[in-house]
């Protein structure tokens, strides 16, 4: 093949320079002419590539497994810290028809000081560090990034981080509908507030649209205005500023009510090795209705890592359960960290499409990506399932009294 290319290059070279006077040809640097000739040849070859690919698609439809990687990557292979192969899966997010990575990047830590305070490990990264984290997440195969108007500077940081890379991201943000006093506006006030919030998000994110526009903390007062919400969502879609509609919920009752409202294409819900309540009814119902499911709090605000030892005394029961979780992980012999096992536990549930992970450092990001290849044995899954808690006050970080 190299000799054939050289022959073609030489023929093109003679065609390009044969008409020149002998003294001019003598003074031309042959390498320069050859480079031009080779460039023309490769340009011609590349121009025929779409034709070849179309023929391949006709003969071998993309649905066939061996061609999926060519026409829609279901997995992206990257290298971990120890050069091991890491495969990030891509899944259809319910009826949104968006393809999203099984691991998603949560960005509250990029805009706020968030989580359990640990000496030397608390506080958000600098903007430069945050931008590097976003780029590393994209390079690692993560395509779904979640933010919110309520996440401090998160949207603004993301807007700067995604310059030139917006097309590689399924971008989700949220609108907060409750006032500071906990009440929910109604009628035209609600419409104006939501649409203005969307415009602010688009400006800060430096984009013309978001792939998923979510209501932050769906409540009963909001769902009571279902018809108005439907109009607002329709307006956002028709304007091209939102591709799909979602809702973020807490507890068990609200995601159930959100599903029954038929307003949302996807839901963001809580789920972890300790909080498995939604697996009883919500997740199966969402699967039946083809509603996408993204889970957050997979680490329970960091409690399922060594940070759990720093939980305050009024959460002593939770602190003890997190120690039990880490003990089960240590006894498993997997050689994986508690954070990785916690993420792998969520990924093992086929009714979950994507698991949100929040990170503050490159090391935490590599650790999260490493969870993508962990297959938990059935025995370990059973032991983890037995750690389930049902005390809502222990499982909702907003009631803990910490940032």
C-alpha cells in the first residue's frame, strides 16, 4: 500500500511540474511538491468516504451489533489511572430518545461549597480546575452534564467550559419554582418566572438550547397547575430552547405523582445502596411508561465514602450504616473503593439510565469512571440490598442541617 501511494504521488508530481522550464523544476524542492500531490490524493479519497459508509449501512443496518460502534457508539473505551480499559456505556433516556452516558456529571460542587465538611477536602474547585474537570469528563466518555439555576456559579462555569464543545454534550439544567418562603407562584407569575429562568440559564450556559429542561423539586402545588405547566413546556419546546422536559423529585410520593401527570419525559430521582425505596414501584412504573430515569445522591452526599465518619451526632444511625456499607465493600475482595461500589450498585439496575456523580478533583473523576467496568457479583448485590434504610429523614440530605 505505501509503494502504491508513492507511485501515485510521483505521477501526480510529474503532472504538476512537467510543464515548467527545466531550471525552475530543478530549483523546486521535491518534498514540497510531493506534499501537495499527496494532499490532493487524500482529499479525493476522503470525498468518497460517505459513499462507502452509506453502502455499508445499506448492507449492514446500524442495528447490527458489529456496526453500532461505527454509527452510534454505545461504548467508549478510555484508559484509567493504571492504563486499564474503561468502557463507558451509552443508553437511550426513555422517550426523550436522547443517547446519554451511563455516568453523568453533576455540577453542584462546581458552583457551591457542598457536601460533608472534611478537613482539607471541603469547598469547590477553582474555576480553572472546574473547567479542566469538565473537559476530562468529556474526554472520559461522559456526555450528560446536569446543572441548575440554584447551583450558584455552576451554569456560568459550564458555559465557559463548554465553549467549542457544546455539540458533544447532552446538557440539562433546572428551574426552581418555589419562592424563598417555600410557596409556589401561580398563573402568569409562574409562567413569567419559569421562562425568564430558562432565558437566564441559556445566557449563562452560552447556548441557544438545553437538551433537558427540568423543574427543580417538583411539588404538589406545582402539579396542581398541570395545564399551565403543559403550556409552558410546549412553548419552550416550540421555541427550540428545550428538547425534552424533566422533573427533579424527592421521596416516593412526588415521583409517583409526576409520572401520573404525564408531563415529564424523564425524572431525576434519589437512589443509592441505602435508599432503595424507589425500586419498589417508581422505577418499574417509569420503565412501563418509557420515562427516562437519572439518579442522584448515589453517594448520599458523600456519606457512603470515608466522609461518612464526619456526619454529625444527630445522624449517628446513618453514620453507623455507612460504616457497615464500607465494611461490606472491604470484605468483598473486589479491590474497588466504596465510591466505586456505590456507583456500580446504581449502574447494575437496568431501570436506571444514568447515574449522576459529583466530583471535586481529577482523582475523584478517575475513580468514578473506574466504576463503569465493575460487575458486582450477585452475592454482593444481595448484601448491599440488605443495607436498605427507609427513614426519610436520614435519606434526604436537605434535612441534615449541613450545606
